[in-house]
């Protein structure tokens, strides 16, 4: 993401920067603010100071645990994952995560709070054995009890899920199982480096339903390598037939640390071998419309839910709305008392820090009040609409006044309307919201890569 994505001027009238057509390398999806490239090691002392303060009034606590192990690295994956660790290395890692959490548990910022939402991400959390998962979660519950958690999310790759493991995951207290299906066509799965196949999807989903997970989410990715219109239509139909509690549809991006980018670089290519952005947006919209036909509701730039009254995404809403997020594990991102942080991004340095009794923090960023307002307003806008009165109550000013310039531009471009208390995005805007959010960035944050 760069300054080319901000508004241009034509005869004194602003016009939106042209939407990207071809998919080129880079991070396009806004998941935090200020951009990660501004987080620095020299700010770590400010995080340490923030941990020694009590919690801010009314701010909930969330807990994220990164499990970086996979059977196979997908060609589009940009997360910190490892496919070469044996059982001894995995045990060392699990023990380190528990030691790290212990180092945090007595800090003043916890303030007696218990996690409201918990998320196991990866990598592949379901790569761990039932015994390893029980060891990890029993230890976590001793340090930060879970009885007040309203949501426990667990990411899983279908091919790692035996009936025994699924039952073990359910017994841990997981309320939402998120299946990384991505596609139902075996060739598409293979060519993109996924480890599972369609038969494993059917078996894992059926048994997960049988044992009664309160919520099952399935992930799809629009625009994977060798995707076609026909195959996408077939995959959406199969997703609809499963009737999941929620569906998340991502638009394929190609960050710099992916296998696809490395292949592009070796071949001297600037354009990724995946669908262009217009096609990806159209495919996501198609999926949304097919699910709407059977009663689902769109509730963000990437999700539909079967029952909005029952299906919540507390992790996402907590992350977007400024909750404290205690994140443990290699390369994980967190947020404590207004300070962003990221852990050591490599396995051995992470283990060495924790085993020495030190927090494995690599970099941090202390947010300013106006940056916290920008961050929350932008991220919550990805849910489709914001309440003016809620933001005024929290930050002291009406967002229509606080963000008069960017909101006026988005209205002028036909992407947004102000309807009484609500600031509402159009469907077209929702499908390309990440490029539009650049309009809210402070000038000094537009001049570098996002990540």
C-alpha cells in the first residue's frame, strides 16, 4: 500500500485513485493502525511502562495464542509458520508459550480481568495432538481462567482433524471452529499448496456438526492460482450447501514473504498469477449474494452470518474497537493500554528470550489519541457502518466533524452516506474498503509500505 492509493485532484475536485486492476505484490488489507512499518524496537520501553499500569476503565481483555506449525506451507501464506519441527521442538514451544503467559499474568495491566474472548491462530492450531492441546490449554486456564470467556475461536485445517481430535477440541471449551477450507476443488487446493483435499473437508465438517460446536465458520479465498468463474461458482454452491453458521471470504493478496512472490521475483514478473482485483471483488459479491438468497446477512467486508442475533465475532470486534489483546507466541501482535507490540519473529530467538525469563517483545508503537480514534473508526467501518453517537461518546467529537475531509470525499465518490446517526458504506465500497481507508491515514503514514 502506498501514496498512489490516496485521492487525486482534477480541476479542483477530488477523484478517487483508480482501483487496482492487476494483483501485484504487497499487503493490501488494513488490519491495524498506524501501519506496522512504524512499529520499532526503540518503543519497547513504552510498552513495558504500559504493562505496569492498571487497565483502562471498561476495556475488555482478549487473548491470542499463535500456533506456528503446519503440515505444509501454502504458496500464498504470509504468516510465521514452520513445517519442519519435531515433537520435542513443539513441546519446547508450548512450554515457552505458557512461560510467556506466566510472565504477563501478574502484571498490573491485567488488573484482575479474565479474557472475554480467546483466539487460537496459526499456522495450524489443529496440528497439535490432543495431549499437546490439553497441556497448553490447562496451563493457560490456570494462569488466566476462562470461565468468563464469551468466545473461544480455534482455527483448523480439515486434513488434521480426526474424530478424536475434534472431540478433544470441543471439550477444551472452543465455541467457534474456523475451518480453513479455502476451496472445494482438489486441483485448486493442490496448485496453491494446501495440504487437505475435498474428502477431508466433508468428513471433518460432518463430524464437527455431529458433536455440536456452537458455531462453525468456513473460510474461502477468492482469486487463487488457476481459479476460474466456473470453479468459483461450484465452490460457492458447495459452501452454501453446508449451511455454516458463518462464512469468511478473503480476496487473494500476495505479500512479499509468500511463495508466489518468490516465484514472481525469480521470473522477473510484477503481476501475480492470480485473479485481478475487479474479478475478486465480483466473486466475493457473488458469494455474498448466493448466501443472502438463503437468508444470510453480510456483516463485514468479508463475512456473512446465518443468524446475526446469535453469531458474533467478539475477537474481531474487540480487536477493532480498542480492547487489550494479550498475544503470546512467535511473531504475534498485541495491544496493551494503547501500545501496539509484536513478539520476536523467529523461532529460536523467541524461545531463547522466554527461556531466559524475559518477555520476547521485538517492536512496539505507542499510539496517540488521534491515532486511536483513526484506528477504531477505520476498522469498525469494515463492518459496514459506524454510529456517530457511540464514537462521540468515546472520543469526544462527532466523526462527521473529526473526519470531515475523508468522509466528504467518500460521499462525493458514491461510496458512503450519512443517515442520521449512522455512517454507512455502500456494498461496492465494502468490497474495496481497504483501499478507501487510506483516506483516513495521517499524512506521515502514507509514505511507506503498510507492513
